[in-house]
C-alpha cells in the first residue's frame, strides 16, 4: 500500500496555508504581540498565557480553511 495519497492531501492543505494566514492577519498579529510581551519580561513564558489570542487565531484559521477552495 502506498502513502502517496496521504502526501497529496497534506500538500493540498499546506497550499491553503498562505491564504488562511492572510485572512487571519489581525489575529496572528495579536497572538504574536501577546507572546512577545509575555516572553520579554523577566518571568518565563507559561502555558496558556495567551490562550484567548491563540483560540481566536485557531478559530479564524478553521473558518479560513473552510472557505478556501482546494
């Protein structure tokens, strides 16, 4: 049995990533700012520090992928 079909599906999903990222620029920027601010201080970055921003980005990606043809 060949894994070729798996790789073709994975490549198709990866091709949609730039469009999804472009559609979610505001959410990606907000998440990036949150992580940068949390990592810039003297305390170490902790899990779930930017959970709200991450969830907004994840939901946006999910919507964008559903809307992108492919």
